[in-house]
């Protein structure tokens, strides 16, 4: 969560920011990390 609060672009989804809906952003970050690991083999 700490890393997501320091992004150069403000985060929002469906009108909610990181503090209003942290689970959405944590889930997306975890999915991206997992996809990167799968792609790396």
C-alpha cells in the first residue's frame, strides 16, 4: 500500500481513490506482480 501512495499519477477507479478503496488497487498490483512472475518463467 505504501508504494501505491507514491505513484506519479493519482490512482482512481469508478470515482474512488486509493484511500476509499484500497482493496481494488492492492488486488490489481498483486495480479500484475503475479503476471510478471509467470511471464518470466
